[in-house]
C-alpha cells in the first residue's frame, strides 16, 4: 500500500497535469479499460461537455474531483501496490492503464497499475520533472 507522502505526491502530480501554471486544462472523456478486472467498480460517466480534474489525498485513498460547470463529482480511489498516474500522448497509453482521462490537447492522463511493486515516490518525482520539461518544450 502507498504511504501518505506518496499519495500526496500523486495528488500534486495530477493537479500539476490538470492545472499547471497556464490556462485550465480541459478534459473531454473518461474511459475504463474493459480488459481489466473491476466490473464491480462504478466507472464515472463521461460528462457531456468539457470538465476539469483535481485531486487530494485523504489518508490511504486518493480523491479525484471531476468538475463540470457547477457540478463536482468525487471519485475515491485506492492506488493498489503499484498504481500511478502518467501523462502520455493519446494513443500511446500503457496497456496496463485501467482508467483514462482524455484531454482536449491530445494527451491522456492514465491510472496505470503494473504487475510488480516499484518505488512509487521515485517514479512520481521523475514524472513531475518530465512534466515540467514537457511544459517548457511546449512554451518555446
């Protein structure tokens, strides 16, 4: 199970991907990978219009807030042993992506669960550094 600090880093990563320093990022669709387990889980219905995403860590769970207009829907998640979020270009998502949030700019924020446990804190810090580098490349 992830530790509290790791969940906080994950929430920070999601917020950085979703809000960053520039204009608000718009998401257009939510998709659960049908090949993965979890048929008992409720997959949020994709909002009809653009929506925004934010996250907060609460103890051992992560809460994603899906905001469409004035309506905010919380989505509570357990990260599992090796779950993490990753921002990729649409179409290049990991085959282990369980939940995908498609963005208007042609990228996807995916919840990925690999089969073996890894050091989550190191991976999240690396992803934040990559995201900042990616933002610099886009700006110039």
